[in-house]
């Protein structure tokens, strides 16, 4: 059984192996037939090239992603607490609004945000990209965090309130520490969304000044497709956050996938 | 008095989120609807004026031969992606219900394609499907399945199929995870009882698994539809909507109209059509998901 499963996984992940394989070979070696199934004559040249030309774009992606995490958690955590624990009458309406918000096609958002940001002077800026990227992360984070906070016994908050703590203190001193894992998961997803974003990177920037790595890969592919090893090395770099997320927050992924619509 | 205060404090926790929803969803969507009925071009950005043109954008889009192409491609892309994604995801979910060593780890590894940036997935497929040096053509040539390299991404006849293949690959994990959690919810005792009655695995699948999995399947399919209709990244990376518009979908066309042709009004019109289609499926989705949020 395990053998069959390993074969299935190997088949489905072959493209990723092929990416790593290509990233470790010399550019010229990739243009040979038949291809090298193992990177026997491996070289780190592709990675050196990738760091030299794409390093600043990776840094840009990192800044934008961290900014998105901060903004997303700041908006999502209190909202999730209110939706999960405070029994407000309009909760269901807001949850439905969030589900709908998740479905608005990004291209529509890009179309109108471009014009809005143009007026506000937010194009070609970190805040602009962070705000745009947060539109995919915020509804998702609220829904995931709410699902997480539903499992916190309400007695916990009530006990703190009996001791005289206000809602705000209860939130900071009790709810946030207890929800640590959920916050980490939501934060990791927000990071991943921003890191993966391509459409907003493409539309909210008009110069080369601020260019996330997804956009630079796209332009790289357009101009010189022969440097496959450094393109693949860049792709490997761009995959690192996903691998980390999988390693540390795997059990939240399934709950996160559907924004809490399916319980794990 | 104290109660009013208490209510205000509770709502304050939600206030940032509500402001955010209004500013970053309601306003942009309304803005886009308005852009759809104006002649919104580059000059509009400088002058801040965009003349009202009624339905002119929609009429011009409707007269464009590309509308049919984009519509048909979107439909083929969506159905062609979702049916295999769902079937393969279901098969894998059923398979991984069995107990064997490393089950959890292997299942987790399968999530990787979904978590990667689609730009990475697209880049990898660009390389794998490369006409001259791509591994797919080389293997098929070696096995004598084909006699000459297939121009996967550079011929109008193959490009859409290639983009669909890459997108299926990226979407399998989503279906696997959702359907797997659905299967976990089906009581084991049902299968045991069926086995006692002599029902074989295949009959069990048809008469227990599929019917009981219906609510979760509906969620997986509806979310799949909503996500697939708006797919943009993977098409842009692989083919840029080409060759000869053979992979142009509504989402990519809206982009080209706005950001390449700089006719933001027309781009908005196509985007609004996309919203309408999404809303139809969203209604189905919200109906099936309602129970989960009670």
C-alpha cells in the first residue's frame, strides 16, 4: 500500500523534482537530449545567478508579504473574536459578506484599485501592494480565525470579565495567547497569499522600482527563456515559504482551504 | 446606558473589518460597475473625468469576436479543469482512507502543488512542456508515442489543453483535502454493515460514499468553479493568452482590455460579466455552505 502511495506521490510531484533537477545543472547541460535524470554534474551557478539578479525581488516580496501579514492580523483577529465569541446579531450577515468578498475576481479588484490607487498616489508603493494583497488575505483570515476561536470555551473570556477585565483586556490577555496557533496559521496563509500574488504585482506597479519575485519571473520568462537553470533556481527560492508552511502548519491547511466551510 | 456602552464596545471589535469590507470590497466593486458605463481611458487618470457612455462598452465588447472565444475558452478551461481535478482528488481521497505507514506524510506532500505560487507552477510547466528540451516531449518521443515534438504551448491547437493540464495539477490537492475531510465524516459502521450484507467495494462506493459525500462534493465543486473561472496567473505565465488568443479567457481578456489596450471601461465591463457569472455559482455555494456556519 505504502509503495503504491509513494509511486502516486512521486508521479504527482515529478514536476517539482524536475524544477530542482534543472536548477542544479549548468544552463548548457539542460539543452541536451536525452535529459539528465539526475543532476550528476551539479552546479550552484543557477542559484548564484538567481541571487544576483533576483535577490532584490525576493526582498521586495518578503517586505510586501510581512506587511500583508501585519495588516491582515490587525484587522482579522479582533473581528474573528467578535464573530466567534461576542454573539452579535449581525454576525451571519458579515460572514456571508466575507464569503462573497473572497469570490470577487482579482482582475475586477485590480481594475478598480488601479484607478483608486492612482488617485491616492499608491501605485508603485509598498503600502499600495500591501493593501491590494491584503484583499485576498483578510476575508480568509477572519473566517479561519473565527473557526479557530469558536473552539475556545466562552467561560474563559467570561472568567476574565468577572475578574473585572474589559473586553479589550480580555482580548489581549486571554484570547490572543490562547489563539496563538490560529494566529500563526492565519498569518502564514496571509504571507503565502501575498508571496504568491502575481496579478496585483503586475497591475499595481508601473515601473521596475518595486517588483515582487513573481513578476520578475514572468518578465524573465518573457525575455530570455534559455537561462532555464537560473529561472528554476528562482522558482525554488519562490517555493520556500510554501514548503515551510507545509512543514509547520500542515494541520491548519485543510481548515484553511475552504475558509472554515469544511471542518477538519 | 451601560448596556448601550457594552454593545458599542462589542461592535468596536468588528469595526475595522467592516470599514475594510466597505472600503476594499463594496467600494471597488461599485467603482468597477460605474467604470463599466463610462469611457475610462488613460486621460481619465489625468483629468479625473470619464464621460458616461451608457452601455457602449458592453455593446462594443459584445460585438468583439473575442467575446465568443473568451467565453468558450473560459467554459472549456473551467469544466476541463474541474472534472479531472474532482475525479482524481476523489480517487486519491478514497485511496488515502486506508491505513498504511507514512499515510499522513505522503498526503501532506501532495499539498505542495496547491501551496506553491501559481507562477512557480506555470514556470515549471513552461520548462516541462518546452517543445525542444521539455521532458514530456522527450519521453513521448523515446516511447514512440509521437513521431515529432508536440508544440504544447506554441500551437493554438494544443495551448488550451496544456494550460488545463497545468491547472488540473495545481488543483488536485484542494479537492483531495476537502473530499478527504468529507470521507472522514462518514461513519465506518455503515461500511461494516454493508460488508456484512455482502456489498463489494464498488457497490459501497456508489451506495454509501457518493450519496453521503454529496454536501461536501457540492462545496468542493462550487468553490472549484468560482476559483477556476477567475484563474489568471497560470495562463499568463504559460501562454500570455496566446497563441492567437487560443487561451484567452474572460479574466485574461479583461486584463488585456484594461492594462494593455488601456480601455479601462471595456475591461470593467468584462470584469462585471465575470462577477455576474460568479454570483450565480456563489448563490449555490452559499446555500450548500450555510449549514456549516450556523
